[in-house]
């Protein structure tokens, strides 16, 4: 009995500790990154983050891309670097080009044609403020997070000594309206070569097509390389809550044929510079619920690389092989840019492995089927809260035999508890005789003292995988259940679910055999209180799962315990 209880307590503490440790190892940013001071324009409510305000380079000092932003070129037929000798470019042109579709609100800097702000009107900052779209890209005093692209190399306009090109547009503002697509053309001409940088936005999509149409009317062969990159500072993730003490991953990732999903954290970029030639693939920056990614041509070899600029910003991107355009010829070079929620089905259609940016940790092979079943249930019931409840019921049904074995063992241990107490009184402090007597009793009653532990340990990976499934899935963000639970990704505002969780945990303890050691008994009585406080700030969806799981466990354990006690009473034991 003593051994069984010790193993249960030790297993619970070790698994809890390992879960926290592994999550922070996979997703934490590390302690070496200095905190970033941010400015907020909100005065009445500090829970609503300030939205980005577009500012000129003269105001912020970081709007325009410095020469260090332009990556080295790739020689035709190889990946040798061509040094850039361009001088520091001019400041931005001043007026940004505004884009509005049903899914995106963006601003493009004519200097270089970079996406410098982007927000998501269908994903508001808070559910009670639908007028405030969640910002992903931002270029302000609070944050630097921009998507850059251009043409570098021998004749690339982004490698010119005068700095990055200043594009012109027919309008300062574009709106999708009733059309299915919105095409925004930026134009630049130099040395008898004209360039059109075309952004194509599609209704209902978060994927933006970026095309360069190059018309070489000069007398010389034009050679250049397409590059796309994401630049971000080390500021915290605005979409992640640290209330639970667990940080979701904030950093870069890329795809390669050998490793379909490789993370490159900011600390990794500080230590080493990534440079790898990859066929097709993608390069991305991840945060909780959302991702930005460049997806270059799938049929070409690209150089993926990371570096930092002079301001300490982190840059991750690709450089495509050199394109050669003969005099009098025209050609186009393209790549796609994604900025939006981590919706697995959509990401999978864009590029192989991009759906892996929904990072479920090392138990992804369990979490993925769980999410598939959860989504299937949701397609019928239409509510993520009820879907979690039904999924919990299914999991309990799958593990019913294992749980039954565990509860029978606990019930039998409870049944023989008076005999164990008699052995203690008989042998006093003689631990050797006490242990022998316990083994003989277990053998006589056909009880395995470890029978209640092992089935629980077998189920633990599933419980942990479901935890990560609910934590990482953007579908839970601002998803209501019923009544006071209007957002399953946030804590219960009235702490009703955590209190219910603690109460059901206490009831479960009453069905278990009492620990023989007084100190153990005190520790076990404190656990429901400790776990209640631990769960107070957990997302409501996670706590809902534990409450339902506890209630089903109580029903199953009560039934099995009652059956065993009835059988013992019938035998006169």
C-alpha cells in the first residue's frame, strides 16, 4: 500500500515537472533575451494592446530596410555569395500604400515594396472589441516585424548603391470590394529595365502572391536573384499568455527534404548563422496561433539563411537562384507569402509540411489524431466546448478497460485496508515482518499493489497530448462554450471550472484507499487545493477537459468499488 501510494505521488510530480520542462524547452524563448519596453496608446484598459501606427523612417528609425537587409546573391549554377556594396538607402517615401480585403489589412512601403503592417479583421484582439483586428506585422516603436522581398544580385534594383528602389503606385489605397481578387502593382524603372512588383490578394485567403515582372529593354543581359525574408525584433509574443507559466514557441522554422520541420530559435540565431540549400520548401516565423511564411518556387533550389542586422533584429529568409533575362525579353519571378492563423488544412494545401507549424511537441503523433477526431466532432455539434466534452467521453471509453483495472486494484486495496491496519498493530515497528505480512496478504487476496499505478501511467501521454492540442489550436481562440465561458482559450473569469476540478479531485480521493502514512495522507489532502490554484489561470478549454474526465472517472470508480464491496459483503468478508 505504502509503495503504491509513493509511486503514484512520485509519478504525478515527475510527469508534471517533465511536462513543464519539456514545454519550456520546446517553446520558451530563454532567459538571455532582454526585455523590450513597449509603448501603448491605451489609457483606460491595459488588457487591450495598442494597434500598430504606421510611421515614417524619420520618426521611428526602423521603417526602411537598411542595406544589411538585402541578402547576398546566389551565382547561377551554385550558391556562392556575391558581396553587396550598396550604400545606406534613403528613408521611406512617407506615404504607405494601404490594402484592405475581407481577411487582411496591410500597408506596403513604396521604398522596397515591403509589407510593413498587416492585421487580421476576422481575428480581433479581444472578443469584446471586434473593431480591433489582431496585428501580426508591425513597424513601430513597440515592435519591428516586417515581410521583405526584392531583387538582389548583379542587376537587382535592391542591390543598387543608391539604396532600395522607390516604387510608384496608381493609388495610395486599395480595397477588394466585391471582386474575388485585388491586384496591386508597384512600378520602378532604371537603366531601360522596368519592374512591376505585383501583389495579388484573394478573397477569403491569407496567402498573398508576390510577382516580379521584369522587362529588359536595355542592350545588356539582366541577372538578378529573388529574395524573401521576415525581419523581427525580440519583443514578446502578443498572442501568447504567460498566465500558466508556459510560453508557446516564438521563433523561426523552415522545411527541408531531410527534416520536414526544423525550428531555429532566436538563441540559435545568436549562436550560429543558418545557411542551407533546399529544393522548394518554406521559411516561417511562428508565434502562438499565427504564422508568417515565405513559400518560394517548388521546382527550384533556394538558399535558406538566418542572420541579424545592426539593430539586433532577426532575419530569416530565402534567396532563389539567379534569373537571366536577355535584352528585349520579359520574364517573371514569383513567391508566395502567408500571414494568418495556423489552420492545418489550409497550410497543408499551400506547401508540404507547413501544417507542422501547428506544433504539438514531441507527442504530435498522438495529438494529430486527437485534433482530427475533435474537428470531426465539431463538424457535427458546431461548438468546441461540447466537442471537448464528447472527445473526453470517447477517450474514457477507449481506456475503459485500463481504468477499470486500476480502479479494481484501488477498490481491493481499500477492501483489505482493515487487515493491513491489523498487521501494523501486530508488528509495530518491525518493518521486515510488516513487509512479509503485506506480501502474504496481497498473494492471498490476489492483489497487485502496482495494479492501480501502471494503467494510469499508460494513459498519461494521451492526456499530455490532448493538453497541447487544446493549447496550440487556433480554433479554440475566442471560441465560446456556454454561459460565462465565452472564450475557451482564456481562463474561466469566475473560476467555476477550476473549483469544480478541485472538488471532483477531492471526491476521487474519497474513493481511493487511505494512505497508511499520516504525512502521505496530509499531502494527498492538499493536492486538490494545490491543483485548484494551479488550474485557476489555465485556459477554460483545458480545465473543462479535466473536469469532465474527473467526473467520468468518479462514476466509473464508484461503480467498480461498489460492485467489489458488494461481492465482499456477500462472502462475509
